[in-house]
């Protein structure tokens, strides 16, 4: 059933809040007053609740079933984390209250920072980035600032980025003033070391490399330590995209691999809810070489045991590259992530990684006979397939949409780009074997239909709240907001 | 381990199916020297809810919640009342635990709320179009500056003296990385109009704020005129979204881009994040916009539906040619905003804004009556700056002892600007007459 | 999609809680220890959350749409009430804590009692009944106790109950040791005064009357004051079933009608959530005549301003009929109801009643041309129809089940009994006109099909999570719990 | 008025459709003298969330929450930790805001959870069948007594001296109204077995409790034998459901009916309600049971589904011949119970019970070491009675001043029974070693 827009349901007279009547004070706006009312409709509370509940029913969610989006780590979101984040001592404190009144908040940031450093074996972490891409930005800005300090920012402009990289990597590099130089993948889905070495032959313009590990094919970069050595020898820095950290937490510490910076998606690895597209949080761990350039603010513990925010570029922060955003980072996500880390503990985090990898390998093993696994061997926490097995005319998107009819969210489609018609499946550690078996059964049956060229797949989904949507139409003449429909004037009587 | 469904039997069965001896096989590619044996040091093993809750509650108890007493801090984040139903809506599983709506057939809930959000933001700011939100107001401001340089093909950005210093810092950082010159005008309580004098034909945009960090409201129309006269754009900033119910909105002042913080509507203080950046612009600039956009379309049966659109601007398609590297919005905060705004409606927001303004007027009167206090902000919405005869930090500390969180010292935001005796304070609908009286009485006692 | 039972999904080894390991203390049970483990399965938290979320999707609820169950008052449940009930100062206090540590709780009970007395204009209220039927029980027990005090409990056994009464009324009367004597309804759907008078001709055995007002036909008992007078003249008491109080709050005070006792369903009139069948709460207001017999405990305010629980039958409670249940009543419901009352206020409660009645009359007006309205005139907060308009073979249940396919919860069916194939529709004040119009359109179309004898109605619902369920089968050989399926022994090889 | 969707225009339109002048027309049947003009006196007009929340928060702040310090009150309600996901599940709109599942096609969510609940309760109590819950433990106990008289056609019920006095009172009240004789045995800490001596061939049932109100656990098998020998039934009561993980359950002792309070699993203290009564019995008695029952069946397509069943026992069908007048269960509390129990699983419950028992053993040791304290309960699960050399009320008041809620004075539950120096106290998994040490230290200080 279609649910109307609030503009169609509500009226401008209605309100779902009751406020005391204003006293009628003469205003002190000095004439800077709004001229046109917003005209926005209101809904009474019953109407509003129903509107959002009905809309919610058109969404799929982890709480309802497997959400195997590769590289997105859609794992279970513990409800304890939500409860803790709503304690008034966390949810109801202002970022600019006197610091003496928020010592618990500062301690929490410090404690989370400690565990992030412990899990990565890195000496420093910048807590303020607001999402993964913001964390990448933070990492690349510290590299830029280090190059400034070395007097080489004008000469070292080239950043190597594998073709399998997340799209944000090249975008971030460019945003920081770098030039992107793509490196190829080899037949095993890893960085082509020959190509890398060739790119490093001329090394005096190298700023660094941006590499995802485990990479976007779901594979661990076998030569990662050699890559780190080569980059460092070339005078560059090693940025690691930590989007796939979930595969290795508690088993491998990125600091032991020679990296200089890595962002951590708290909303992936440490399960802060994705919320339909955010908010995220992207703390970025830094090596000794980059630590001095970390952004403000950060928390320090003074000799008297008091926690203190360093907010300005001075003193201990005098080499900082600056401030990335207002205030001190995504506190709401910090609370949830710390709750998650303490709940899992050292043993639980390790077990979670292992279960995530086990689940992905199980899916790979169950499906590789009916779908095409482009690379040999075990995968990490996500299983990659190409569309080589499909009959002419059946595409990855058809398989994805057919999964919807089986009651699942599709996998990641057409990414990474190194594989034709990629399907990237990340089940996460939150799935039971029974759930995985049901999923594999469903996907196996779709894959067989795809191999046989079943045209019905092209019409999928049939059972979703909507059929396939016309994205081309949306982009051609974008309708980005609701407008009052133009009522045709009554035809005048002849 | 309560979050892990696999049983020991499952694990053994699955290894068998895979043909692996143990999970160690999967980590064979990890260089031997980087393999961690045992568990990481220092972190305790897993703990039950009760133990974790105790630990976290102890930390929480060391913070003074804004609701626990008279509270007057503003300067970019505001203590407002959020209806209980908003929190219930955002905790709904289907909103809380879903992803970016890349599969629109099973994400119409998220998409329709984004479309409604965009429409609301456009109406509130009086702009043509709005995107589906940014991280927060400060990053929205920085993105607006860069967008203006793209749109004008110019490389200079001018910031007003009243722009929130964190916004200015974030903007400077992003611009300078890209070789964009940033000019910061002198900090001034009532100096937004100085932007008009600063514009030249190298300027991509002027960035002004109303209400600004000192609370001053300003009609930026002359700034818009001056900017447009030189081929530059006006970026109009706000940090208090509730002001849009009462104060001249960006679109009515001729702004080309409007950015601001949406926290005040639907979102709690959360010690500074997550918040929700509002971003709107004129129709002409829409394809230059950063961030996600939701658009209307139809499905295969011809039914109205919504999708993410114009994604050719975005990094997952454009990679190094994207308008921005941002690939998340502030989804759940956006939902909180739009749900609260839907409950308020236009009339409700207007009334809320009036209540905020009246509370601030009462506060100003009460403080002005304290001997030695000088109100510095000439025209304000719900916050203002005042001068005390003492060091502001000392005054705030003494107020704190009296159980009153009295505001922010200006020197925290503007260090080195000789504002050691200035306090920025705000009042909202949560401020009671008793709170105001207590503040004035305590201040009188102190100074 | 079918969701398995936890016994099919879970395993006895799994647990969704993490507890510290026991120390191994020698037990002090003196051998009184469980011999057989429960064998109950556990689920990990992700599995449990998904299980309940999936099950929830098989339910209809007010938050999703109109829930027009007559006599049940399915109105919007404000979320503020849920938030307040979870404040630790309400949700996390023990009923037997020292009373000095729960003064706010006692004050709250006293405050709610005050407003219930105000809204009913009654001098006393018993707060402890746990539901509507428990409140009826409370009221009838005070009557019994009053008769004991008068020395007439053995002689006055007869309680008059209209045939339109809720089934709980006769059940309650019997449970209190009374004998039920049914009185008829007249053609206007009210108590037949002639029949009543006839029943009262012999009056020395009359204990009282149990009357619902507004009655179960959704009508106000026109002669209610005369009824009260007649009962009182006969030496009996007037028990009013308050299930339909929602129609008259703020417009009529039951105390002005001559009643002696009335329960109030906090979960109907004051919107504590129905929760799939409870918990309810049934405070019972009492007249001066009955007040001394109220059950313990109750709250009194001492001269020093302290609130105190009277828990035993002594002192001010020496005439009390006793204790109905452990502790002091449904505190969780009291918190919600008081929040509701304060939110609505005097004006809002009145407006809510008026809107509830307006909505019901609108439904009646919209549908009376296609369905059969058995009584003339306006209704109160519910609209009653009979099945007279349906074609042979089409029953009320078919219309109800067809409504499910239109996206609505059915109305109350086959109640009250005074009308053939009754359909009782209570839209409540929580519905907008647009919502009512959609509902009326849907029901109108079904009614037309029913009048035409559309056989397809008999198969409805078609679009619900399940088709019609076989209730006869369920009752014939009841399966009331899950049992391990018996696995057939393998057939021995010949 | 935020909860009322009708606009003034709607109201006018609707009156027109109806053909009424005003809503007054609808109230024409109300006798003139009973019509209220204006609004009721005393009650203020509608208020916003903020104002109401302030008022309610003030009341809440006057109560000492169990989690706010060392807390040792039991005696029928217990402070346990409830997993956060349980509260999330019961707040789900489709569970919270739905009705009794009378339309099973759109209520399978509620029905399946009831079926799972019944199975869990049957397994926990080791009984054949369980119903879908009663109001609470005390009303379940009263209903069990009446049910026993129906089943045996006898009119006498005997209550043990350890039965919770509120349960005894509720049972007496219900029985006496129906002319059933109730015999209360003398209150005794360890006297459950006295029931065996009291039974005669007029007795419908014996009602014993383990753990009883003094915490004493007792194997009631001899009582069951004695009862059955005289043709009577054994009703076995518990107030602490967590004990079922460790202590001999009713079914293993030969009980015919098991009743108890389920609050401990899934439900908060809530100052005494709402709670959830558990009710189970032998297969033979199933058609005598009060309350709702959920049963398995199939739908028109042959799929497994669930319905309320055996409703011919209930009042909406049977009216004055119903087994009980109860027509609600404790639905949402039932859901909380079953969700928590599902998370625990059998193993989890057992471990939880052991932790409770160990905490109580530690508490007993710590208090026993205080000079003058005498532990009175011989065998216990998680609560026990002890004697102090002083008046218990005074001791508790002094403990209160030390921030410790030390238990319940026995004289509150057993007035007139000369137990002025006895305190009942409980420990659970929420009790820490620090709590216990603080209790012992404070007690030592006091006595």
C-alpha cells in the first residue's frame, strides 16, 4: 500500500507538539524576521507515528534477515549499546560545557582510543573523523602535513591507488591535493607487485599508497609487508583503508604490517547502527611518523588525573594539520563502540573475526560450484563471485533483485571493478549456520536459473514493496522535493 | 558469547564443508611475523551486560547532564526538547539497522523520509533544493566553500568575523588542501556586513552567518548583492535550525548556498555528535552539490517511488572526479530531524522559535539588570554575548559551583582575541523562569 | 514466510546472555535441587531479535492502522508515557522498600486517584485492581461487604444484568457468590424499563445491578437516573461497567448518575498500551456508601505530608473486604495514565471524548445506508450494525475477515448479543477524517459485496500472513505446547 | 492537542455529513442534571511533553531506585538484570499496540510467542501444560485454589505457614466470596511439611510454597503424597521464577497445579506491577484451567498456525458459568518473560540461578559474621530471614541512612506475629561483593 507524503497527509494548521502560548514579548530581531511562512505541514502524533511505522515496513533491515552487502559489514547491532548511548550523562551533555563537568565523557574517549590503539598496535589515534571517508581524509591530511614538514608537499603529489580500491580512496586523495596513479591487480586478486615496482621506479614524487587490506576482493594482501617497505623506501607513506578490519580484529594488528595510517569504521567493525546511511564514525590510527600531525581536538590526561581537550593548534598540537569539524567527534558512536568492545572483550572480538571469516568461506564453498569464484583459495570475511556463469542477457543486477524475492537483501553488485559483474557477499559473524544454509539454497537456485538464462529474473523483484525503479528517469529531470500539484484551471463554459 | 550464533558443532561442520582444518587456514596469507597468537594484551575478555552497563554508567555519572539544572550553553549546539515519539521512530529496527538505500525496492521507507526531509529543508531555508544531509554544519560549510569554487571556477573564499570558529577552521582546512585561498575577516560581534566590502572579482564566495556565533542576527541581503555584483556566491550559515522559524532565512536574503546545523530539531546534544548538516542551494547549482540526493521516479508498474539520484556526482561512480569524498550522510539524524519537523509543522516551529526568542529576551533582561553586566549582541534570536567585569572562565567556574552551567567563555572559541571577559549564552524552550532567576541571582553574587 | 519456533531454531547449549562463571560454592539447598534440566533452548541475541522482529511482522497494531474493535478503545498510545514509565524512579523501585524511599510513587498513586475521583465525581477509588474484570470484582466485592455489614449477604443474592452486558459481568457476579438475573433490552437498545420494574417487584433479594453505560450497543442509557433510583429503592447497589467511559470523560461524571461503583479501564480510556492482551489496570471508583469497604492497600496522606500505605485490615481499613492481589496495583499503568491525563488536561480529555463520539457517528452516518443500523439516532463512541443487510450465507465473520484484506483490523463481531450478527465499530478519537474515509470506503465496498452474496468473502482473508485458522481443530485435541517430534524408527532391513 | 488528528475543518465537515449541529446533539440522552458544562474542576488544561515530563520526573526523583545502591529487598519481587533487547522487543509497535489475538490471521506474532511461553513455563515447572499467564502470582494462586475446588468438588483449602501473606490474603478473599473454607496454618519459617498433617478428606487442595516467603526451600513430595492419599490436590507456589533453574520444580514434587510470579524473568520491579502470573497443571486438569490458552492448529492452506483455544471455559462464551472472570492476561509481561527466557535458554537460567544462590550464600556468611545476627532460614535459594538484636524497622531505617536498602521487616508482612526483630533479605546476580561488604559493615555499626 502506498503511503502518502506528509505534504499530502498533513495540514499547516496541525501540530503534533503542544507548546505553551508565547507571552507576546516585543521581538529583538531588529527587523531580521522571516517574511514567508514555511508552509510546512504538521501531523498529530498518532498520524506521525503511523506514517513512519508504515514507511518502515517498506525497508529491509538486519534485524529482519541476512544483509550480505560486501564491504559494508552489516552485523547485529546490540541493543545494550542503544540503551547506554541514551544515558543522560552521555546523550544530554553539551560539547562546550566546562570540561570539569564532562570528565566522564573525556575519559570515555580516552578509553576507546586506548582500545583502538591496542587492537591495531598503533601509537596514536585521531578520534574526530565523522565517517570512513572522513577518516581517509584525516589520514591523507596527516600525510600531507608530514610532507609539508619535510618541505616536499609541492613535489610529492603522486598517490598510488589499486584499481580495486573503494571509490572514496581516489576521491579523498584528490581532495587533499594529490594526483592518483592507479595500480593493477594480479591474477590472484592482489596488488600486482610488478606494476607497483614499475610505478615506484620514479620515486621522488611519491606521496604514498592507499591500500585496502583485507582488500575489496575479500583477500588478504600477501605481499603487504613488502609493499610497506617499498613505499617507505620510496619516501612515501602507507595509508590503509580499514573498511575490512572486521576480518582480522584480534588476529592481526595493522601496526605490525608497516602501515602509517588507517581509519576504522566504528559503524562496521564495532557495530554502531548504519541507520539507513549514517551517522558513521571514522577514528584514524597513526604511526609515530604521522602522529604529530593529527587533527585537533584530542584528549590528554594531565598529571593530576584530569582529562583535558586540546582544541587549538598550539602546544602539543602545534604541528597538527588543523580541525576537521566542529566539536570532538561522534560521541554517540564512541559510546556504542566502547560498549561493543567491552562486551566482546579480547576473546570475543577475535572469535567474531574468525566467525565472520568462517561464514564467508562457508558461503564461498557452498556456492563456488554454481557461481564463478574468480580467485582460488580461501577468502577473508567476504566471498567474491563474478558473473561468468550466467547465460547471455542475465546480469548481476538480475541475480541481486531475484534475491529480494527470496527475502534477502542483495549482495554488493558490480564492485570491486576488477571482476566482471562482481557479487561481493559478506555474511558477517552475526549469522547462524541455519540462516546461511537457507541463504545459500536460495542463491544457488537463482544461480542455476541465471545459468539457464531464465528471463523471469529480469523482471525481479516481484514480491517487494516496489518493482524495479527507473533510475534514469530520476536523473534526467530530477524531482528533488515535493511541490504543490498544479491544479488545471476549470475550463470556461463556452 | 551472546552476539555469536555459531555453535561449536556448527563451526566444526562448516570447516568440514569448506575442507579446512581450522580457521587458521584462512589466515595463511598473513605474514608469520604479523600473526597474533592468543588475544590482544590489556583488553579483558567478554563481559555480560550487567558488568558493561555498570562500567559505562560510572563514566556517565561523571558528566553533568544539561537537563539536571539551569543550563545556558549554546554556540553551535542547543538543548531543546525532543518528543518521545522521535526517539521511538529512530529506534525502529527497519530504520536503525538498515543501510544506505542502494536497493530502492526494499528501502522506500528510508528514501521517502529523505525526500520529505529535502523538501522540509528547502522550505525552511527558502532555497530551491536541499540534499539528504551532510555530517554536520561545519563540514557542510566547508563543502559549500569548495562547491562555490567549483561553480565559479575561482579560488578564494572569504569568511565573516561572526562565523563559528570551528566552521571556519574546518573550511580553511578543506580549502587549503585544495589550494583554495581563505580570507578570515576580523572577529566581530556585529560584522557580517563587512563581507560586502571584502568581495572582489577573484572571490568564489562570501560566507556569512545569521544568527552568528555571538547570536547576532543580520539581514545578509546587502552581502548577497555585493557578491553577485562581483560574480561571487553567498553562502549563508546558521547553527541554530530553530531560528529558521522566526529569522530571515537564507533564501530570503539571496543566498546561493545555505548550510547549517540541524541538531536542534530532533537530535540530542550528544557531546557534539552525531549531528546533521543541512545543505541547500539554488536550482542552478544542483549538479554541483556534494552529498546524496533522493529523487522521485516510478517503478516498473508505474507507481511513484524514490531513488538516490544524480549519483554521477559521487565518488563511487566518479572516483577521483567526484564532487566530494563523502559517502555517508547522517541518515538516522536526518530521520530524527524530519520526524520532529513533521510533528512540529510550520506553525509549531514558528511557535517554538518565538518561545526561544522570548526566553532569550527574558534572560538578557535579567542579566542586564546585574550590575556590571553588559549585553553585547545588538539583535539576537536565542543567544547573545555579554561582558562581565571579571574573567569569564572564573565566572563560569563559580556559576558551576552554584549548579549553573552559564555558557561558553568566548576565549575558548576565539583564543587570543582579547575576549577574556565575554560569555556566550543561550536560552531555549527548556529554560524556565526559575533557571533565569537563578542565573541572575548567582551572577549578582559572583561579580 | 513461516518463522520456526524457538524450539526448532535454538539449541540447549546456546545462550544470549553472558554471565560470570559461578565460583563453585557448596550449595545450601539441603538437597532440594532440580533433577531434570529444563532442556529449554537458547538463542544468541541476533537470533532472538530477528525471531521476535519477524514474528512482530505477523501482527496488526494501532501504530499501523485503524483498529476499530468495539468496546476495546484501541486509541493511540503516546510514547511519552512509555518513556516516563521507564524512569528508574518508577520502573526500578520495589513494592516493599521502606515507604520513606518511595514517597514519589505513593504521591503519584494519590495524584492519579485524585484525578480519577475528579473525572467521575466519586468520593473514593480503589487503585489495586489489575484489569477491568478485576475492577468489576472489586466493585461487586464492596457491594458484598456492604451487604455483610447490613447483615443481608445471605438474603440479597440477586444481581440484575442486562443481556447486552459484557460476559465478564455475569462471571464476576457469580464469582462473588451472587445469582444472575438477566434483564432485556428494549427496541431502542436500552434497558427495558418494564422488565426491570418487573424484576424489582420482589426486591428483598436484590443485591444490585451491573450496567454498562454507555452501553454495549454504543448508546447512553436514557433512563439511567431512574434505574439508579429504582435499584436504591429496592435496597440494592448500582455497579456501572466503565469500559465505555471514553465516550463521556469530561462531559458526564458517573457520580452524577447515581452509581455506587465503577471500574475504569486505564488501558482503554487512559491509553495504557494493550500489549497483545494486557497488562490492564482497573481502578474502581466508589460512592460514600461503598467507600468504607474498599480493598487494601490504599494510600493516605498523613498530617505531616508524608504518604503512607494502609496495607492491613485495621484502623481506617477495618471494614475493608480484604486484599485482591499482592502489592499495590499496576504502578506501571498508573504512571502512563497520569502522564496521559496531565498531557490532555481538562480540555483535552473532553475534546478527546467528543472526537471519539464524532468519529463513531461519522462512521455510522457514512455506512448506515449500506449496512443495517439496528437502532435509531446518534450513537456514542461506537457504531453498531447488524447483519440484516447481508445475503443468505454471508455472515458477520466474512465481512470481518474481508476487512483484513483491505488492511484493517476487523470490528468486534457477534457482540453485543442483543443484535443478530453484531458488528461493533469503535474508531476512537485517534483517527483522522482521511483515515475514516478510507475505512468507510473499504467497508462500504465489502458491505455491497455481502449484500450481493459474493461467495469470495467466505474465503477471506487472502492477503494476511495466514488464511482462516481452524479453531475447531485446535479445541478438539488441544496442542498447548511444543513437543519434540517423534522420529520414526528406521525400518529394519529385511 | 497533539494526540487529536481532527482539525476544526474536519469536525465541521463531519457534523455536516452526520446532519448534527454540534457534538452536543450526541449527548442529548444524558439527563440534563448530569451534563457537565465547561470542563472538570481542578485539572489543568493540556500541557506539552516538556511540562509533563518535568512534573513526572520530580515525582520519580523522590524514589530511591534499586539500582542506585546496595539493595536487598525480595519477598515476592526481585531485582534482576533484564537484557536491553527484551525492552526493545516489548516496545515494538506490533507487540505493544495490539490487542488480544482474537483475529488470529493478523495476530500470529502474539500467538506464537504465547505458545512458546506456555511451552517454556511447562518445562520450567515440569508440569504438563501452562496457560498464557494470569495477572500475577497472587491472583494465580487464588485461581488455583478455586480451580482445585472445581476439580475435586470440595470446599476447603489449606494454606501453608510459609505462603506469601499477600497470596494468602488474595486467595482467602476469592475463596470466601464463593463459600470456600480457607485454613491458614501457623506462620513458620520451615513449616511447609505441616500441610501433610493438615489434609483431610474434605480438602480440595494444599497450598505450599518453595522457596517460601522466608526463603526456605522444601521438597513438597511428602505433601503431594499426603494430599493425593486423601483425594486432594497439591498447589505448589513460587514467587521467584529464577529459582526454577536450580530448585526442585513443582512437577518433580508431584504438584497438580503450579503457580508463581514470573516477574523475575524479563520484568522490572515497577513498584509491584504489572507482573505476570505463571499457571501450570497436569494434563488431566487442563479443561478446568482459568485464563487464556493458545493452541496449535492449521489454516485453510494447511499451514501451521496458532489460535486462542478452549475458550468455552471463558466468560465471553460461558458468561456466568465461566471458570473465572479474568479476560486479560498479562500479555506484554508474558512477552518480556518469554523473550528473556529465550535469551537465557535452559543453561543460562541454570547459571543465573547458581549466581543468585552463591550471592545469597555470601550474604548469609557476611551477615552471620556480624555479632548478634542469627540466620533463621535453614535451606535457601536467594533469600533468607535473619534475626537482629534490635527492632527490625529501626535497623532498616538506619541502614537506609547508610544508603542501603536492607530488606523487608517481617512484621510488615506478618503483623501481629511477633516477628519484630526479623528481616527478610535477598541477593541476586545484581548484588556485588561490595554491596554485601557494605551491608555487613553497616549492620555491624548499627547493632
